[in-house]
């Protein structure tokens, strides 16, 4: 398994993780950083089925749907 994939076997734990990342991102704003999460659809393993790919990115990069985003 890749080190940037976090897996949960419970949706409440996964929701808590997302809430925690939102909280941490507020503190990272002053350093122009953020933790980016991408939910992995249809993920199934012995460890769980709620998986997120995580990365740390510059906060000033445009995201999908933002003005200036190019795919």
C-alpha cells in the first residue's frame, strides 16, 4: 500500500479524519500550505473501504472548478 493512502473501516472515523484535516488546514493557511484529500471511489481491502489519497500542496494553487484551473 502507498504511504499517502489512508484507509478506514468505519464511515464515522473517515468523517472525523476529514473534519480533522479541515481543522489543520486552517492552521496551515499562514504558511500557504494545505493537506489535500481525494476520496478513492470503490476502494475495497481487508483494512477497510473508506480510503483517501493525501498530499501536501501549496494553498495558492487553483483547484478544479476554480478560475484559472487548467486540466
